[in-house]
C-alpha cells in the first residue's frame, strides 16, 4: 500500500484530475453555486486529500532514502570492488577532499560525496507543499465579513458572508475621518472681476500649478481640489506674501473675512478624477474603553487580534457626510502558507543549485585506481566534470 501511495503515476493522475476540474471550473460560464460545485465539493476535496497523502508518503520515502544514503552507497561499492589497503586509500582521499568531496571509508572502501544538501531539495519541496496545504485547511476556520458605516458611528457587529448573517465583532470600530487621494486633476475655470463681474480670463491647469490675475497684481497657486465635495482651494499671493486661502464651491466662496480676494472663480470643470489612495482614521474600543487608534489604507490594513481590516469603499452623501466600507478578514492558516512558500523557494533553489554527486574508489584489473559513479554524473555536463576530476587524481 505504501508503494502505491508513493507512485509517480498516482501523482500524475491526481494533478491531471485537478487540472481538468480547474479548466471546467474557470471556463464554464459562472452560475449560482458554480464555485461550490467545482472547488468546494466533497469529491474535489477528496482529490486534494489524496494528493496530500501522496506527498506525505513521498516525503517519508525521500527522508528515509537520504538517511540511508551512506549504507546504500557503501553496499553498492561492496558489490563492485574488493577492499583496498588503507595506505592506498589515504593518498586519494586527501585529493578528493581538496576537490570539495566529503569522504567516508569503511571496510577498505572509499566513498566520496559532495552537494549532500541538494539531496534534501526535493524533500523540502514536498514538505513545503504539505505545510501550504495544512495552512489552507486551517484557514477554513477564518472568516470574511464587511462593515459599511458613516463616520463617527461605533460598529460592534459585522456581516459574515459565510453565515449570511450579522455577527458580533467583539470590539467597537469607529471611523473618525476619511480622505480620498487622487492623482493631480486637470481643471478649467473662469476668473471674474469681483466688482464688475467682467471675465478676466479662462484658466486651464492642475493641482500645484500657479497663475496670475490680470490687473490685480496677484499670483495664485492651486493647492487642492476635492472632486467629491467640489471644493477648490487656491492660495493667493501679493509680491510673494501669502494673503490666505481662497476656498470656492459651486455655491459658496470664502477668503479670510471677505467673500473673495478681488476676483471670483466660477464654472469649475474637470476631467474624471483617478483615485490614487484612500485612507481612514479609525478608533478601536472595548467596553467603551479606547484601545488604539490607527490608519487604514488600500493594501495597508489594520490588524486587531488576528483580524485584518481593509479599506474597500467610500461614498460622499453631501453636506460633509461620508460613509466608508471595510472588509474584515481572519485567516489563521496564513502564517503556515508563508512558511511553506519560503520553504518551497528554498527547496527549489537547493535542488537546482546544489547537485548531489557520489563516487567510489576502486582498483581496476590492471592494478590502477578507478572511480565508479554512484550518483550525479549521468548527463553530458556530469561526464565532463568526471573527466576533469580524473585528471586531478594520480594514475
């Protein structure tokens, strides 16, 4: 039975079966229950379980093989060569060690190996895949939920998508402020003389650009434009001295204690803004006691007790009222997945960059020393390395 579960044919069959399911699961038009039918069904999980068992048996087999390498290779030497005198072995052993080989002598037979770490590369890969699978199984104990809230409201419940119900969060989450950050927005607006209402000029620029107001000896810099609230903020200068911020909306204007700085900005137009980032300042409470404050940004969640809170949505409702959306995610298997992924990369690098090689010292029929290949010299490059090694040895 153990031999069956370590079979490469079984591995290929399981991988092919999972690939076929994945093709149909992604290629067939999506319908209700589509994901559960292909990727959450009992038979699909059974295939994954068999693959895990296959990997586990293969891992145990490679560990047993690696631990028994010395005895196995010495046994192979016993079948191919008679014992050698110790004095003859020592001279060759020194040269092999200088060539980077670790040597082992027993019963008058010399075994030389290098790259023994590479022997464990495939074992590390198998173990890494098992750890990733274990992390995925443990991750089933986690959850994904959402909270949609107005600013300043304390939320102690969330909507769990697996349970299809609102559940207690265990803490209070309050959004204190929100800011949407856009890439520089290109603007066009008209400048009017505040007294006569005469059009001075039309201006086209973007945030950070400067412009001058004809006839008033004023220069201005566009500091910020908030497209959701339609607020434009312009800093006004006279001879490089700041006079203040002129704040304009479609309906109101404000400049220090006066309505305007001698000119008016009207007819603000802009292209569709491109969102760059959004951030929310939040407070976390436990039994009305403030635990911590933090900031949540896209791809920069706030983690609280193993639960990661992500920023997902926002909406402006007018009159300075914002609502924001959060996604809550708990994945207790995530650390195992990271560990497994790191081990997988390490195992692949070890297997590719540290080739295992093993040779034995024998005496040929003509009395000369010879090398018998035990592992690692089967390809053309290996044959060339073997010839180079022979050239370094006497005889």
